[in-house]
């Protein structure tokens, strides 16, 4: 069901992009390339729930933005990126009785991500500030992960980790689905200059639709998807404009 949802979202995204190009407006034909860098604050949406804090990690990569039209006051563009991102989760560990424990655990997951956005902006195109919003599908691939846990590891009378609802299966589970997909949306501000290029500052939210662990009836978790808040700084130069 989730795969069908993603197909509908991606199809709608490209149909909207094509429709935007066909509108009557001021034609643009500009390509910018750039570099981005920033931080992710990630958690994993587990069902059954696991108490967590945000895991902070690096994100950065290369980007291309194609501006195709100005429709009334809206500057329409398509944006694509290729990023590295460190995701995962960091647990806030308590005992089955709800007491804070000295145990610590986090899982770091390394991803290559490919987001594709519709970018709509308002403001100054060449000199000055422009506000923009972006939204679109994102796919990713996990190429490595590692677990970090404390030397102290509190066990219950059965010899298992002392956790609420006996939820400790995540510690030994391997990543079952390395391919990741979901939806990203964000807002940002862009400083455009004639000589120094274009500088962007933005915030994004990624809602994962794919699970990292198995989600069948026999599996422990029915959902285990990434949820990410990201803040990114970008620098672009114009390579074509006519």
C-alpha cells in the first residue's frame, strides 16, 4: 500500500512540473549547480514505540537547480540533489518500571540520498533576497550501519535487557530494507548576488514511507521508518542562463 502511495506522489510531482512549464508566463532557462552542507536530527518512528531522543548527524552533497518560468510573482524551478546523510536513532533508556537507567544505545546509519523537488520562490531573482518552498519525493540507500552501546547493560531476572514492554529486539536486528523512500518538504531563503553567486539557508522535514526492519505479521515492528529534520546551507553558481 505504501509503494502505491509513493508511485502516486512521484507521478503527481512530475505531472505538476510538466504542467508548470506549459503555463503562460515569463520563460526562464537557467541552470545552477552547487554544494550543500548541514545537519540532520533524526529519529525512527517505531511501532511499538521506543523512547528516543534526536540523533544528530552530518548531511551534504551536490545540487542542481533548473529555473524554467516566472508565473505571475512565482519563480518555478526543479531541483535535484545527491547527498550523503548520517541517520539513525538514539534511545532514552528506562527500565520496565519507568526508572532512568545508565544504559545508552544508538544506531548510526549511513545513506546516499536522491531528493527531487519542485521549488517555488518569491522575491529578487538576481540581486537580493528570495523566499522559497520546496517539496517532492526522496529515495535513499543505506550502505552501512553501526551500533554503539554502553558497557553497563541492565538486565532483568530473565537475563534480557530491562526495558518497557520488553522491547529490546531492535538491538540485534540487522537492517532488512536498505532502500529508503519518502517525502521531503521545506522552506528557505536565498541571497542572490551578481558576482558572489547564490547562498541558501533552509530547513526541511523528511517523512519516511519505507521501513528499515521487516514489517510482516511475524516481525517485531509494524513500522520502523526514518523521520528527519535537516538544516542546510548551500552555495550555487550559474552555469547557464538565456
